[in-house]
């Protein structure tokens, strides 16, 4: 038996409501044996808006913590010594800004040290992968070329100033949630890594000697699904391919610098609302896929909670997930052996198949000009893969226990009190955050802020590294929204592709054919037999970029014969109402997964009434607690769908029912 291996870094992904509340949660989790911090930011922070922006309405403090300025960053890490902590920040578009504020707080915690000495001690990770934001998560702020420049600037800065920091955590996690097969997850993540390394090389900010260190600091953030043998093979394929790419394409000689370093959050969107207790065993199996193989073991791991398909997990639910890791690491004998898969012909054959498929797909992306040029192609491929998987689940070919098979169940004590089984975000969080920004602006030197932001804008128009002017803006007291607005002014705005038009058409079975007939005949009834089609507007109000559900509804609606209007993510209620008026739609479907449904849906309903479209039915889908669902129906929503309603064709039939009722056709 070899010497026992060290366990991976254990984290829980946390942050909500306010910086003060999140700080208390972090200190509690550290006391329970967590060995690193993983910060979840709210959507306004992630997309570069302050809490008082109209786009932030309903989103403040919902899926993470609002950090609109340096004062809140101080509160977030109060009594947590940053020079002794390993902190992962799930932040992409505004990663440079968050790292700057983190560094300034660390400097303030260590007044006896120079800023350079403090920076040299900081350890952690900024996710900073913008390509997957265009493909799957939607929290981008700037166009691709400008975003890639920010990433290259950060990488160059950290390799010279913060050598223990991982400046980018290339994230295939959301690719899997958006439908990626293991081959696509491998290929698109590695294509992103190639695009980033090529950008750093061409920026000329790092010499050949330091370039090896850049490669050595690149880490990955991977998803692990429930097919844990396949996931184990995927991780071994990642290790092999990364070693090849770094050696052959970039000439990295030191094997340590070629090591595939990765952290994991296991699959959250695969968790079910139906029989949610089954999620515990799903999480354990998914954890095994990234820990069993010593040569491809995760360096850091965070697990979702069993009730994430129902709403926001409570501290106890997060503790349960942490204990799952601790039992595996400290009670089992997992860490006592060399790699248990070495020599397995089954594993070797599967790894070889994945490597071959991924190489071919990487070559295809490179032939298109690389990952940035191929964003639209990759997005379409993911939407098609996801549609195919949804079709398999609906047909029963892919079994989800408790959802499409073994659905009979005893009453669950875990969900006897559904509203008590999840945590509600602080309803006052938005007001608190707005007051915080107001108070912050009142005490700062406005002249100093204006000067710092003007210097940032001037630097953005050159090819200077933007980290120095960003640090200056943080020290001067600029806000997250001001930093991002300054760069938006220089770089421009951007809307990512939806992937819907290029998605493959699903083969129609009997159920879809029957719905098509109803869509066609209802369209004819409403247009007086002139061949008019039913028009469905799919809208994503607010800042929630989880567009997978909306895309799948749009694709299936198209396949069912609807004329679909889908303009992508991040729309205001006013824009959705304007589109409904312009397109003269028969029904509006709103998709919200960020918890902002109780603010944004009533805004859309009010807007429709004001526009004289109060009779157009509105349906809503998302992670919506039962009590909220009842309230939405009382407010006039025609139907509410949650993750338990997995049958897309059935939902299409429901939309036809809603349209017929609204027009007195039945």
C-alpha cells in the first residue's frame, strides 16, 4: 500500500442576500471543516450592474452575494485572513474587477506589508471563462474580442504579481448542463483553452520562459454527471489531451506544468424536483466519477444540495453535502491506493474513444478559426445535443428514477413542509444593497473616482494592460456598475447567439404529430382559415442567463408548428411587452431560474395590460416554489411549469389549451 493521498480541497458554493450574511455563512462553513471558499455572486454583480440599475430589479442577492463596491468586498471577507485562504470566485465578465477588489481588501488586512508582498501570498481562482458564457451561461458583459483581451491582461498580471493565483478556470461545467456530450465537453473546453493561450501569446505580455508558468496556472472546472464510469473516462481523457496539447502545440517541457488541474461541481441541473431524496445518491455517484481515478482526481470539489431543484438550499443542506465529501475522504479507503483503473482494458478503450472523438471536434473548431469564430457552431451543436437528450427522456429511453420510471412514492418527510425545505432569499436584500451603494457614493471623493474611470477608459482605447487602472478605480471607490459601464462605452454591447435556428429538428412521434395538428387547426380557427400560425413569444426577463430551458421550449415549439419569437436572454419586462405588441403573439412564455419571478412576472403582466394585451395568456417556467406558483396563478398567469414537468411535447399541448381557453375556442 502506498502513502495515503491528501484529500482534495472541499468547498461549498455559497453566497446570498448580503455580504454580511454571506460572511457569517463562510465562517460557519470553515468551522465545519470546509478547506476553501467558493463565492457565488448575484447576477447584477456577475453582469456588471449595480443594485440600483433597472436591469437588477428582482435579481439582487438571489443566486449569490451582491458586491457593488469595495465596502461590500470588505464585509464579505471580514475576519477571514485572505493571505491564508484559498478562494474560488465564480465570476467571468467582471473577473478583473473582482480580483482587483479582493487584492485591495487583502492589502487593507495587511497594512504592514507592501501591495506586492500581499499579492504574492494570495491563492485562489477566478473562473474568467467568457467563451462558455456565450455558449451556455449568459453572464457576459462585453463582446468576445474585448473579453479575451481582459482575460489575457489578467493572466499576464497574475503570472508576474500573484503567482499562486489561477487566473482562469476554463469551465466545461455549464457546457454539460447545456447538453454537451462527454466528447463535446472535452473538445469545447480544450478549444477554449487553446484560444486563451493563443491570445496570451499574441499579446506579447509574457516571455517564453514565463509562458510555461501561464500554462501551469490554467485550471479547469468540470461537470460530473451520474454516468460515473463514463465521467471517470472523460477525466482521464482530459488529462491525456491536455498533456498532448501543452507539449505539442506550446512546447511545454516540464511535466508539472502540463498537469491537468481541475475542480468540480457535480451536476446541479440533473437534480430532480420529483422524489428529491434520490438526488443524494446521484450526488454521491457523480462525486465518485471525479475522485476514483487517482491519476485524474479533482483538486477541489463542491457538491450541490439535495434540494436545489426546489429552491435555495439551507445551511443544513450544504452541511450534508460537505459531509458526503468528508465520509468519502476520511472514512473510506479511497485515498490509500494507486490508480485503481490502470490496466483496465474497458477503461482504456472508452478513454481512447473519447480522445479520438474530441480530437476530431477540436480540429473542426480550429478549422473554423478557433473557439471565438466557432461560437455559433458550438452553440447550435449544444442545443441539438440537449434536444436529443430531452427526446430520449420523454420517450423513456433514458431513465430518470422518480421522473419517468418508478414514480410511485411514499410521502417524504424531507418535503412535508415544502416552503420550509428551502431557504428564502432575504426580501430586503435589494433595498439593503441600494442603500449601501447610495451611502458608499456619498462618502467617496467623486473627483478621484471620475479621474480613475477616465484613466480606465483611456487605457482601454490602447493595448495597455487594464489591471493597473482597474486597481486604481477600486482604490478610488468606483462601483462594479461604473467599472463595467466605462468599458461598455469603449468596447460596445453584445448579444450571444441562441442556437435555436440551427438546432436539428426532432423526429415527430405520434404525440408530437397530434400536437402539430392542434397547433395548425387552432391557428386556422383564429385566422379564419387563412393558414395563420400560432405565434409564441419565449422571453427571458431579468439577468438570468440559464437559457437551456428557454431554448429547448423554443426548439420544440418550432417543431410543433408554432411560429416562435425568441430574442435570447437578458430582456427587461418592457422589451418583452414591446415584442409581444410588435409580433401580435397568441401566448407568452417566460423562463426564470434565478428566483426573480415574483418581481418580474407581475411587471410583464402589468405592462401587457397597459399595452391593451391583458387577454394574451402568459405561462411561466422555472425553479418556482409551490406557494409562489399559486400566487402567480392568482395574479393571472395561465400556467406554471417547474422542473418536474419534463415532457416538452406535453407542455406544447398545454400551451394550445391555454390559447384556446383565452380565445373562447373550447
